[in-house]
């Protein structure tokens, strides 16, 4: 089992200033699925997992499934999580 923190980032204007709120959540790799707080992706529906580095603090982790591509904003290095997911996918 592996975990990776992801962030739900919201921006709002308050008193003419931009305020950025971050809420930390976890992606959890279980024996047969990847779980978030609101969803579960069974591994038989996952085609691939990839990451795109950006120029700022965040990276974007992409989970490619048979229902579309789901993106997660991350900060930490996802290499180990990706390695474990791909190992379970047989890639």
C-alpha cells in the first residue's frame, strides 16, 4: 500500500487580494484500487499514470482510466507511488 498527498487548491478574492486555500488529501493505493476521499478507481479500469512537472510549486499527476483522465495537484515526488501503481498494472 502506498500513499501520495494531493491538494485541492481554490483561489478567491477577499478585500481586493487574492487568497489561495489548499486542502491536503491523500491518494491511497490499495491491493485492487486507488482511492481518494470521494472516489475509488479499480485497477482494472486504470490504463496508466503519469506526471507533468510545472514551473511552480505544483506538479500534476494524471490517472488515465476507462472513464477519462483524472488530474491531481501534487507537491511531492510521485516516483515511488507511480512505480508501485505501474507494478500492479503490470507495466
